[in-house]
C-alpha cells in the first residue's frame, strides 16, 4: 500500500515538472533561454541540443544572445532556429546570434493563455489517470484479501487528497504563467 502511494506521489511530481518545462517553451514576450530548450542543431552530423554547443544569455528583457562555443557552427545554429519555427528571426553578426523577442499583441496573449490552460488540463488528466491506476491497485489488494475494507477506504481517501493537492499545485503553476503572459 505504501508503494502505491509513493509511486503516485513520484509520478505526480514528475507530471508537474514536465508541465513546468513545457510552459517554459511558451513565449510570453519576455526573453527566456528555456525558449530554446527544444532546438536541436545538426552539429557535425549529429542532432545536438543548442544549449550543449552554445552559451545562451539574456542581455536585456527582449533579447536572447547565442554565443556558439565553435564559431563555425553559427550557420547551423541559425538554420536550426529557423527550422524550430519559434516565430523569431535570428540575426547573425558572425560571432553570435541575436534573437529579438517581438512584443506580444493582446489577441496573441489571450491565445497563449488558452494554450497554457489546455496544458494544465492535460496535466490534470494525467494526474487523474494516476489516481485511477492507484485506486485499481488498492481495490485489487482488497479483493485479494491483502488489506481490509477499512484500510481500502482510508487508502482511497489518501489517494484522493494527494490528487487534490497536486491539482491545486497545477492550478498555481498555470495561474503564475497566465499572470506572466498577461503582463505588458
């Protein structure tokens, strides 16, 4: 029974961390190096994460500066950014690449908040699936007479409380991202 609860808690934390990672890739009008986390560069024939072959800095709130460790890779990095379809045109000065994050319109902000809410709902669905799995395992334990009916009731209650706590955390993460997006 303890294993089931630990498993639920571990997977819930993982779900929240994946949600936070995904939310980092949502562009909110502010320069954030996490925006480039999913950009893969063809580096000597191997797809390589951009952050492994370049230093990414934020010189001002609207600009990302990418300084490659190997200056010869600058064209490949520029190509990868264009392929990633971030909606930002890279400007290359031969030594580094600058990405100027455009101002986000009110309409686009509303679209982004809808996207963020959808991501939150998907995370909640994942948590509810975890709850269902945990409940099924607990009911099987009771059916196999490994735990009593009272223990089952307490465990199901514990699972429900854990799920509610996780859903509240997801709501808080989404609210923070919404606030960030709506900030002008």
